[in-house]
């Protein structure tokens, strides 16, 4: 709700743990933009994730309202909600800068960039940077991530390069707790640690059954067995 309230006035970076409702924010923000007859673009770093979101959002908004543009698929390219990889959006923005408009960029109201921690990727991060730099000024930006290390820096940078300020919505408490388990090759699953939580920096706190399975596996695959 904080993110949606801020998005009415500013760009927004949402940095919250997995399971905290980032998809809800994306769906509600998309619905609002579509009610205002604005085009929405949702980007992800992977074609597989784009395909998954295409199926998910088609169920939410209806098949005719959602299109997909990836290297392998091109369906409903004039739909109000377009799912694509970030590279595809960057290329579309390049084309628009050269006078070619392939999709409804003139009505673009919202750009959602999922997994936006890819900004830090040594090889592909430049694609995210260029996409943010070339994004039309009339479109709101919504960046989603569970693992940005310096989200305030990203928000400050976006405020510096765009006419619209950028707000940061950051929470660190996990709505869905993490549990660590060990899956043995014999398909037996056991807790990895003696504690319910993950004891960071204390790898010796192994669950007795996990420790036994480790030793069993080492005995089965150790050098003496190979001889």
C-alpha cells in the first residue's frame, strides 16, 4: 500500500524480501494505469520468467489485454499490458529514439522492472541502466527486487536523472520465513541446522541427521570407494 500511494506521485523502488507482495504491487499498479488508458510494460531478465508472467497476467486481466515480446514470441503487440525481457525494451527505446515506434510508447504510463538487482550484473547491468535512462519521462517507473544491496543509491540516482523524483519502499522483515534443508541423493530431506532459523556464520550448528547423511555420502563417494 505504501508503494501504490507513492506511485501516484513519484517513481518507486520496492526493496522487500521474497513473499512480501511485490507481485500484488505490480498487479494493482497495472490495473490503475490500464483504467487510465495507459500502456504498461513489464520487464523481466529471463524469457522463461516472461512466459510465466504472460500466463499469470493473462488470467488476471484477460488474454486480449496482455501481449508478450521476447526473442522467441511475439503476441498481441498492441495490448495495453506488454510483457518482455529488459533487452527487448531497451531495443524498443533505441528504435524510438531513431524515429521508429514499434509499440504504443506514446501512451506509455508505467514501466515495471522486475528483478531490478540485475543493475549490478557485470555483463547485463548496462542494459538496465540504458533502459532507465531512455525511459520516456511521462511513464512512471516501478523497480522490484528482493536483493538490491543499495536501494537508496538507486532511488537517488533515478531522482537525479529523471524529472520525477523516486521514492524508496524498503522493508527487511520476512513475511515468509526461510528454512534450510538438506536433500540427500537418496531423496531424503532433513533440516540442515539444529536451529529453526539459519545461523549465519555458524556452519557447525548442523542437524544431527544432516551430519549423519553428509558422512554417509562421503563414505559412499570417497577416494577409497573409487579404488
